[in-house]
């Protein structure tokens, strides 16, 4: 029987939906996974394990899951021996100080002799040591945001993404300790098995092509023949643009792939150079 590559993802939380979306964008057909701990892709040798995000680095270190999708924050906190292969560009958040709405702190020195509740004691303690500040760190595994109102801690240090959790608990964000986002991690011994390595390389190639595609747009437009040189100057294309004749021989159609954030920048210039009917379309995959 062929071996399956085992991938761990967060069971329920900020990264769950986007992790599954990334896999689907890679062309993986995954059955309905509601409430199941493990599912297999029907068209790729891959098992998906749904775990608490805090546990993912350890499962991957031990090669129980060969690879995982998890926040960089969890990898740093656990300090385990796994390889960060790729940052995935979603699940962006910061590990920040949260303080009661009415409090005021200016910088890390104001934490001196205070009590701070967090699920990230290692990252926070390192940060305090680096800044020569002595404070008491209380480790809580969840619901950290209620610690100040219960009188258990003066401040908290927790992940902030939209800021809603802080707001709901009458806290505000103070300074940042760390930036984080979702990352693809891998066990350091997984690729000793050539069969698994082959599967991993194939999956990684698909992930990279899907991430690249998300950041790109396919643009099309019609232009007067005599403005072709100017239009090509304007388009910051991945490759040289495609130029096609139209039935009106004074016009040409130009197609190109550009990075998404450039689209609005060049739009005005294209129009000024005579382009019309400018379309932009999403791309599913790019294999260069
Ligand atoms: C983090 C954090 C907050 C929430 C903040 O939890 O502990 O509860 O996200 O997000 P917000 O600023 O958008 O409200 P996470 O999803 O990492 O789950 P976990 O801590 O339960 O593992
Ligand atoms: Zn967690």
C-alpha cells in the first residue's frame, strides 16, 4: 500500500478555515471533515489530522504528523526542533500587551513589578530578559483576556488580530512583542523517507503555485496599435505580455500577468496611454 503524508492543521480557531482553503486551492479533494480527527484527500496521498494548534509543533517534531500548518507564535513558544518551510501569508496577528482601557503604559519598562497573564510564557519571559525588566508572568492556557477583570493579573500578553477579544473585555492593545502568521512546518526526519519526501515536494510545489496565483491578476485590455511600446513600458509583467491582433486593425489586445497590488497603480497610466476595456481576472495557479 502506498504511504500517506500526514499534515496537522488547527482543529478549531483562527487558522482552520484558511488552512483548509489553501489545501483546496491546491486541487486537493477533501471530504466533509466536520468533527472528525483525521480525513484523507481522495486525490492525493495525504491524511489531514485536526489538532489543537498548541500541540502541532510537538506532533511534527516527533514525526507523528510529518508536516503542519500552524502560527509561528506556537513554534517559537514551544522551541521544538521543527523546520519552518514557508510563511503562508494568512493568519497575521501580533503577540501584544493588552492593558485595561483606563491604564496607560508607554513602554516595556512600565511592566516592571507588574503581573502579566499569558499563554506564551517563554516568548514573554525572553522578551522581559532582553529588556532587563522584572515582572511576574502567570501562565494560563486559555481565556487569558479575563485575567485583569478577575484581579489575577495587571496586564495580559496575547495574540491580537482584529482586536475584538480585547475590546469585548475592556482591554486595549499596548505595544507589540512579536509579529506572527501561519507557517508550513516540517519534521526534520520526514524526508529521510524518499516516498514521503516525494509527496511533500509535490504538495509544496502546489502550495507555492497557489500562493503566487493569489498574489497575481490576469489583465486584458484593448489598445491603439501605435501605443504598444508605451503600454509595455507601463505593465510590470511576470513575463513579456501577449499581444493579439483584433478585427479592427488599428487596435491590439494585450494580456499579461501582474502582481495584484500593481493593478490599481497602473490603471490610470494605461487609460492615459489609450487602453480601454481593461479587465482583471483571478488566477488559480501559476507554474513558472
Ligand atoms: C487568539 C487569542 C484571542 C484571539 C484574538 O486565539 O487568544 O482569543 O485569537 O483575536 P481577535 O483580536 O481577532 O479577537 P487563537 O485563535 O490563536 O486560539 P487559541 O488561543 O484558542 O489557540
Ligand atoms: Zn492555541
